[in-house]
């Protein structure tokens, strides 16, 4: 197998590297739960934040909105990362 047939791999970044952790949660809270923004900030100042955040989302009937928001943000971030790394995405 010549060098032209060699496969190259690149590691896909983790959520934190794409700013999809706490920054994304805070952005969601500012836009969709503005009355709870301070509460969300407080939640994320301690351990076990995601479980408490999801409890809040359930209480506010916003869990489906969060999952859709997170999914779209993840897709957008990964597409941008692929662009930055000259990786062609189909679909």
C-alpha cells in the first residue's frame, strides 16, 4: 500500500473544546429562561450541575427545547470545526 492509500485520522473535539458545556447552558438560559438566568448560574457553580439543570428544565417544561437547542449548537459547532480542518461534510 503506497502513501497515497494511507488513511489519516483526526480526533473529533470534545464538547468542552467546542464551548458546548457551561457556555451553551448559560446562552440557553439567557434566551429561553431569562427569569432563571441567575438560578442557572448558581446551579453551575457547584457539583452535579447538569442533573439540577435538567430538573429545572423539566419543571419549566423546557427540556425538549433544550435538547433541540443543544443538538443544533452541536451540529453547527462540528460543521464549523470541519470547515476549519478542511474536512468535507456531506449531508
